[in-house]
C-alpha cells in the first residue's frame, strides 16, 4: 500500500523560500573577519577591518570573484585567548571557508587548530609570534605580516648598529606576543655584544609601574625595549618621565596606535617603534589609498595594508582555482602574488619568505615618521 503525502501550498512556499535562501547564500563568498571589536586592543581590529572591508568593497565594485560578491562576516575575539576557539568556531558556523584572521598572537595560536581541522583558509595580517606556525605547521593558515623572529632581530640590529646604547633593559608583558618578540630582541642584542642588564616581565593591567622604573634607574639603563601592547607601554612611558627616567624607549608594532598617545601624553616624544614599512607610499598603491579615503577610512597604520593584501590573495586564488579551500591553500603555497604590500611568496608553513619592517619615530603630537 502506498502512502500518499499531501504537499500543501504553504509547504511548497516554505520550500521555495529555503531554496531561494540557499541560492542567495551560494551567490556570495563569505570571508570571516574575527578581530578585537571590544577591549583595550580594538584599534588593531579596526585597522584590519578597514583594510579587509576596503579590499572587499573594491573587488565587489569590479564584479566580485567569478561573478560572486565577497561577503564579510565580522566577529569579535576581544584579543582574548579564551575567546580564540569560540571566535574561530563562529567563523566555521557562519559557513565561511575563508578568513582574514586574528590580530593578536595569543588568540591566533589556539585558533589555528580550528582552521586546520575545519579546512578553512585563513590569513592573519597581525599575529607575528613564531608559535602561530611553528606549533602546528599548518597547511591552511598564512600571514601577510612578518614573524617576531624577523621583527625582533631587525629591531635589535638597529639598536646595536645605530643607537649603540651602553646598558639595555628588555621588558615584556609575559604574554605570547610580548614575551616572544622581547626574547628575540634580547638574544640578538647579546649576539651583537650589547649589554642587556635587565630582562623582566610586568603584569598586564597594572596601573603603577614604579617598582620596575626604580629598578631601571638603579641599573643605569640608557635604553628600554618593551615587548607587548600599548596600554602598558603608555603607562611605562608616562610614569618613567614623571619619575625622572628620561631614556630612549622602543617597542614593536603591537604598541603603536593613537591610544598610546592618549595614555603616554607628551612622554611619547622620541619613542621608536618597528612597524611594517609604510605601504601607502609603495608605487602602484595610489588607487588603494584613494579607496580608503573614499570610504572615509584611514590607510595609515600597521595592519590596514596587510589586511587589504590578505583579501587580494584570497580573491586571486579563488579566481584561479575555485572555492575549494584545499585547492586554494595549495595554490597559495606555490604562487607569487602582487599585492598592496608588494610581492608575496609563502614557505611551506604559510610564513612570508620576506617582509619589510621599518623603524618609526614619534613626536609629542603623536605623529610618527619613518626613519
């Protein structure tokens, strides 16, 4: 005996809506953008979102990729390691197969495992810790920024060869990113026969760094390198000046944003930071810079252009081999790309074969100049 199923008009209409929704979803290529949107490090997320969104809008205005528009999926990771896996899982659950991933190394290291397990091609424009790619040796995860074992030695060689201090203190915030880059600086300084008299961690979130400043004064240092983020460096700068410690400070790209100016005040004058080279001045990027300005976004920061380049690489790879993440990852590993940060080529771990860092100096108004 056959069972007859009656299909009502309502069920037919509902089915049609589901099919239409699926068709509409298939007409876009989703790109997850998990970044700090809350917490003290939101400026880094803002920079990466600015770069990624400007690239997405530019590509969509030119017809998209294979006739499909790129669809950004904004997700907050708070720059908090405990939010790493939940944020990465939200990328997965969104249906995105591609991501412009986390700014902060402490978030990125645990998140990489999710992207690898789920086969999502992700590119970080901001996470510089070697642990990101050394721990898991990923296939689907890439960067458009250099590693700390590129940035740290670069900073240390500048200190040794240009600044030539007599006594150096290297401080860090005890976290993945800060302690990693600080260790690279310390080791390279020592290889260059620079006298490192202090290597010490400070506590994130403290409001009074008088104890460590007293140690710096007692040690007679003439240069302090700090590995970490801007809230702690801003307080260190301001309190050092207030307590009579007027020496050269230097830090990595994670310290450099306008909130640092607000925290440090005039004490920011003379601060040196290593940052990605000013890619807004790269010949051929005039149209990209205009696109930022037309969208009322600032292109001038550490992560905007690396984020723009990440979207360019994803779009070019998808255009070449389609939307299968495995094929996209394979293509990225073996292809050289012309991007907003210049020529990009990857090694087996998804790290850049070359990346250009530069030293910038801040004045008391908060303006920085590449040296």
